[in-house]
């Protein structure tokens, strides 16, 4: 599944790719690899299962998925990723134990295979997708006249840059979905821009932010102004 990446890999990177390929091959579902990219010495993999899907809104489906990011001299991380095929957007939902693993690539822990296996299993067992679908359905019902306060709060917390702030606002306005779900999709849409510039780590951070907003995090403070 990941042979093109393996041809460029050395040392632990080869072992990691082999283990990941075996785990993905054994999940019991047909998988589709969305990304398998070697960029600036790192590799990034995302995959989803077309057969594990839920409908958030009429005709709008999300799919169970997985991500892996590996820098040979820095950090390896893997986690649960929900994939929205309508806009080719992803959102990370890896805040709970067993949904994410991170370790030093130079000195991986002895149990890294077991932890990686647990994350792959959680990615495609359907449970995380069901939980996230319930969250997303709630966001569909929450109307936003504007994301102004939300985006100011994210900027004030330094979770997004000024450029990202402006791009999210433009995407929100373009899509015309005036709900919190529309904001989540506008946020995760920005990840495409980072991937096109080969900034894959930032793309993951933006997808994680989208998942956190869907989960109820980062709401603007009530009754208090947001200062930057």
C-alpha cells in the first residue's frame, strides 16, 4: 500500500511503513489512500474506508479514516481522522486515549507497535465516526450570523494566523453555510492551502482545530469582549 514511500525510506522509517501497511491491510475493510507523500524529509499518509460512512446532513457523508505523520529526526504521530468527501476535507478527532499516539522517531518506545495498532483499530471500528457524526449533527443545528467572534477568539488564542483568519472568513462567506458546521468546514478547508505549500504539519494542526471546534472547544467567552 505504501511501497512508493518505502523506496525513499531508511532505518526506522522502513519499519514504521511496513508495520503501518500491515495494520492497514488487516483492518477488514477496503481502504483508499488519500495522501502518501514524501515532503522535506517527512512522510504523510491519510487513508479512509469508503464502506464506513455516516450521513451528517442530507447527502453529506463523512468516512472513517486515519493519518500518519513521520519525521525521521523528530516526531512520529498517528491518529483518527474523519474524512468529508464533499469538500475533500479532514478533521482530526484524536483527543481521547487510544485515538492518537506520538513518540520520538529517533527513540521510539518499545510498545510503539501496540500503540499504533490500537490507533488503527480505533480509526476503523466505526465508534469514533459515530461519535463525531453526532457532534457534527449538533453543529448543523447551531446557526451563526457571522463567525466574527469565533475567529477573533481563535486569533486571540494564537490558534490561527491573520492570513488563516482572513481565508476562513472568505471560505465561510463563499460556502454560504451559516452554521457552526459551516465554520468547521471553512476551517478545515484552509488545510488544503497548507498542503499545497508542502506545510503538512500545519495542515494537521488546522484539521485538529476543526475537530476541536466540532467537539465544542474554543467557543468565544460569553459576556466578555475578545481582545487581540
